[in-house]
């Protein structure tokens, strides 16, 4: 009798396993993304009103830093204001040095820090492009991987009539 029940139990157990796996598979299937949605790092910033997402940028740069043995960054309101002013002024003037020296701009904004660095650029239309450009440029990369920095602000500004269209400012400080 035992020998006859074993094949029946085995088939039953197999059916339960198949049913359980099918149920797990259905439960774990991700929801379809909304049509036209894309990650913030790939969203074009070459449109009026478009702005880089600072939290996405912080996460991307922090992961890069962690992979290089460095600490993560925190967003800083004061550095964010400095970056926004720089990006806006570069877009209005078409000049990457529109606001002068970083140290003077930080003092003017009331930001106290013994160490600060900045990446400015233009022409990158997405965060992914800007990050890749900075990573592939030795001076920009060195600033992103500066061991002293712990805080950041990042901004973009769009100028449809300007040569480069999208202007970027990343400010990093201790």
C-alpha cells in the first residue's frame, strides 16, 4: 500500500510545486512602466522648465564614490542655491565662468566651508551624459572623487537660444 501511495503523493507534490512556482512568478512580475516614463538620469533637460533631479544625481555620484572607497554625499541647501545661480547665469550669458570664483560665490551666499570644488559644463542633455562626461575628464573626475567633500548641490539651466542649450553646475564641499 505504501508503494502505491508514493507515486500518487509524488504527482500531487509535483502539481503543488508547479502551482506554487506559477503563483510566485505571477506575484513577482514587475508592473509595466507607464508609457513615456524613463529614469530621471535619462530624461532630457533640454526643455523649458526641466531641471536635474538633485536626489538622483546625489545617488549616482555617491554610488560612484562608494565604488572608489569614498563616502556618500548629502544634499545641501546652500550649495544647491550656489549651483542654481551659477547654472542660471551661465545659461543667460553663454559663459561657463559667468559668476566668477567659487570661493567668492560661496561667501556671498553665506556658505562656510574650508574646502569646495565645482564642475561646470554645458551641452549635456541628460544627467547620465553629464556624469559620464565628468567621469571621463580627469579634472572633473578628480573633483567628484575629492576625499574632502561630503555635501553637494547640483543644478541645470536651459537656454534655447544658446549654443549649448543646457548648462550644468555641480558644487561639492566638505
